[in-house]
């Protein structure tokens, strides 16, 4: 389209092209994560999940997920870990950031991990054209059962 025939402003539905790499996304979304990695398949174990929230782009199959998992390490049955995992699928690539701590850790650190993971999830959802609204949740104190064994990232 020639400049003379161009409208005053681009249409809001004009497709944009970006070149993103996992490194750029990790740098932008997961700077405070304890660990980050890429993969072809999820590292979230459905049997360990205690909370799972997802945003999906139905057209592309891309999604963003905030999954909380609890598990014990092999040989350390008395230590329960809580992992906040933000998983972003873009095309075939999964990019995941983890914030984790012992489930019995200080409330201040627990809140920090939760807040950092939620912030990363909020930002990642924007890539899918989604917004996150805050809600209220009530949790029961204390664990009723020991979580299944899993591995720690």
C-alpha cells in the first residue's frame, strides 16, 4: 500500500511480526525464578499438582500455565517442597520458570514466590492476548496427606 493510500493509523487488528527467542522471554518474564528451562514436553507432573490455572490461544494452541506442585525428594520424606511453575508454550517450545521453597518455609518467602510467579504468569498471558484478574481463595491450613514423590528442578 502506498503511503498516500495508507490510513492515518494502522488498524488494531493489523498482524505484527516479532522474533522472540527463549532467552529473550526468560530474561523478560522469569528474572527472579530459581530455575528456568526449555523443553519439548511439560515437566509438570499431574499427580503432584495442587493448583492449576491456564490461559489458552485456541487458534494457535499456544498457552500459559501457572501450576503449583508439592512433592518430596527421594530419601528426604520429611521435607515437602512447593513449586510454582509458569509454563509458556509457543509453537512446539515450552519455556518454564520455577519458584520453589520448602512448604514449611516462612510465610514471607512463600508470599514472595507466589507473587513473583503470578507476576510472570500475568505478563506471559499478554503474549496470548489475555488479561489476568485477581480473585480470592481460601486455603485450609496444614497438610492432610504426604504428597507423592517427585523430582525437584
